[in-house]
């Protein structure tokens, strides 16, 4: 059986509401292995809050270290919905408008306006999309406390 590739981040539980927990993760830039990482600014590190639905929230407590993970294929799907599909829509609408009209300004405005229905559809289906892109969580035994992380 094929093993499913997963993306995993360590974090700390910040809030528990019903069957949803909020996990704070530290997002570092990809230059962590660089020899000059000491000269990087604080802007290279960001805190992100992720909402995770769990079946039994009583198993978790505030301040507890956890690992948040999701299937890597979901990352590619998010990339497609967020960047590639809007680009394709804009490109095709630009090509069609340029072939129908010699007015490049009109073609540019129409191609930008073609994204309005797309993002409206994404907004209207956000709850279904949120269920598709769900995160999972498991307890972490080796996560360092936030106060001990050196920036």
C-alpha cells in the first residue's frame, strides 16, 4: 500500500471552542539552513493560527504542544484553486477579448473582471472548501515552548 505524503508543522494550542481548536504555528522562511540566518530580520518568522476540527476536544488542553498535518495533495489543490485556475481564466478571457476587439484597455479590464464571478463562487462555496482542506492534529511530545525559541 502506498504511503500518503503529509505536510506537518508543530504548534501550540491557543484556544478550544466546541469541537474546534486553534493552533498557533511558527512559519519560518526557507533559509533556516543558511549560514547567514543570524542576520535575517524578524519579518522572516510569522505566527499563524490554524483552526482544526477534532472529535474529542477534551483530549487537548491550552498550551499543549501538537503537530498539525494535512495531505500534501491538498496543498497542490489549494495552489490550483488559488493561483493556477484564476490565471487560466484571466489568460483565456484576455486572448478572447484581444481577438474580438483591438482595444487592449477593454481586454485588460474584461480579463480582470472575469475573476469577479470566480472569487464570488469561491466565497459562496467556502464552507465546502473548508471541509475539503481540513487539518488533522496529533499530540506532540517534543515541541519546545514558545518562550525558548531563539529568533
